[in-house]
């Protein structure tokens, strides 16, 4: 034990605090990186050495670099990501569908239906008026056009959801592949006693992104690899990455693995919102539209067939509509060519408009589900609005929870510039003190050498 011990201790101290400064510098450089986890140098006392009955310290070592992360908060963030993304996506889609109905407005289907029945009421006053008969045809055309526009708009929205779902599944598969690749790199580094903090940050970021698309469960093994499952189905681990496929069976979307016909239980994320609206919500809306328009067409035809035309010769037994099918309301082509074939008379006499009156009264008749057609359609519009509002409220609630969780995450993993600058000063002073000790050791050595000359 001699002066050389001062050099050894000071040298280890210089190296340790230089590395600590490098770590702190890296923290400061990544202060604005949302995916970065703060790193902390963990210093430990070097192994002591004994000299007789005395034990001398050997300095300090940088034991390891600790990555600051709260796995419980991470798990909660991913669980709430699934909920928020689901409700936010539902809100966006339902908002687009809500705009297609255009209610309430003068151009909405509700107002167009009222105009249709009002045209019959007007025609009942002057059944022989060509202008009023033509107005019935025009209002029927407007009704058919409006229904077609709404139906086609919703159908196109559904088709767009299919494309969206395919893109989402492709993105999910891409994330799974990235996680597998990062798994292998992280495990390889861990086996070599390396601490791949940056790779761990990248993997956590990809997993967080995946949790926004679909419901996942994440577990970490002893080799620092992660296993991710989707709806109970293994999605990726250190050995494999599943490739999921989107299938449609009887109008229902499902997520499967490869050629496997077993459907994965998707219950969260954007894919869940798309799947539910595509498979259930939109078909439900279309069914309600079909029910209203079928009832309207059948009810008008039932009365119209009992009336008499104003043509020569007088005819009866004619339908006003050829029928309704999936958004297409077809008007009798004979009536389109000759409005005099509209059957307004109940007894075949000129000037009688009793049938027109009865058809006009259909607007207030309880024809469907114990309610009027307008009420049935109004219930549909209310349902769309209510579902949109509920999704908005749930998304806002989920967002508040996520903000609180992100703050908790930031308190653990985020970089505080004030704290890092304090660390810089602390490590710098320690480094300077170690350098001073080397200088002192050198002076002591020079003194000893001068004594032996």
C-alpha cells in the first residue's frame, strides 16, 4: 500500500464519474423524447483490500445503469389505451354516419317524408289537378333519391371500414414483427451482460402503439423477452410472431391467425370499434331504414290499389310503388309516364280524393312497432346521436385517466432538467475532486523521489 493506491482509487473515481456525466448528458439530450426512459447511474464501492489487520477501500465503480420504469403504470396505460382508442374511433365513425342523415334540416329524410305525405293531402283537395298530381310524383322521386343517398352513403362508409380494418391488421402484424426483432436483440444483449435501455424503450413504444389498435396482454420472462397475446391468442414472443388475418363470415368481421378458422377475442382498441360498427351497428341502422321504407311502400300500395285512376279508361288495382329493396324505392313506371294513373278516387268518380286523403293520413298512423314512420325514423336518428354522445363521453373519461397515468409515468421515467443539472454539478465536483487527488498523489510522489536523490 502506497502512493500508487491514491492513483488507483482516483483513476476508478474519474472513470466512474465521467461515465455518470455521460449518462446525465444523454438524459438531457433526450428530455423532449416522449419514448425515452430516464437512466440513472448506480455507483457501488469497489472491492476492499486488506493489509494485515487493516482493510482499505479501493474506490468506486459504476455498477450498472438503471432504467427508470414503472411496469404497473405501463400496464395501466396500455389497458386504458385500448378503451380510449375504441371509444375515440367509434366517435369518429358515428360522427361521419350522423352527417349522412343530415338531421335535423330541410333536406333530411324526415322532412322529405313529410313533403311526400303532404303532396297527397294537397292532391286530395283538387284530384283533377295535373300540377298537384305531378307534385305527388316529384315528392316521391325526392323521397326515393334521399333514401338512396343515405343508404349508399352508409354502405360506402361500411366499405371504407373494411379497408380501415385491413390496414389496421397489417399494422398490427408489422408491430408484432418489430417486437420479435427487438426481443431477439434485447435477449442477446442481456446474455452478454449488456443493458440495452434504448432497445427496451423502442420495444415499449411499439407495444404502446399496438395497445391502441387491439386488446393485448404483456408478460416479461427471465431473459428480458416479452410475450404478447391478443385476446388470449399468442401473438409474439422471442421465437415467433403470428401473422393475423381479417375474415368476414356472414357479414361479421373476425381476426384469425393464418389459415386457422378460430376467431381471436377482440374486445378493445380501434379494431374492436371498427369490427363492432361494421358487423353490428351499421347493419342495424340499415335494417331500421329498410323497415321504415318497406312499411311506407307497402302501406301506400295497399291503399293505392283500392283506388281508381283519372285516366281513360279508369283503372284500379295499381300499385304506386313497384317496391323497395336495400335503398332503392321504385315508383311505378306507368305513373311516372302519366300522373293521371295515380289512383286518388275511392269510387271512380272524377273529383273524388278520398284515397289521397287516406294515404296522407298514413303519416300519423302507427304502422311500425306501434309508432308512426316518422317516430321510427326519429328513433333511429336518436340512437345514432346517443351512441355518438356516449362514445364522446367515454373517450373523454378515458383520456382524463390516460393523462393522469402519463403524468405518473413522467414522474418516474421523464427527464427533469433541473434534477439533471443538479446531477451534472454533483458528478462534476466529484470528478474534479478525483482529478485533484491525482495531482496531490503526484506531488507526494515527487516529494518521495526528491528525498532519495
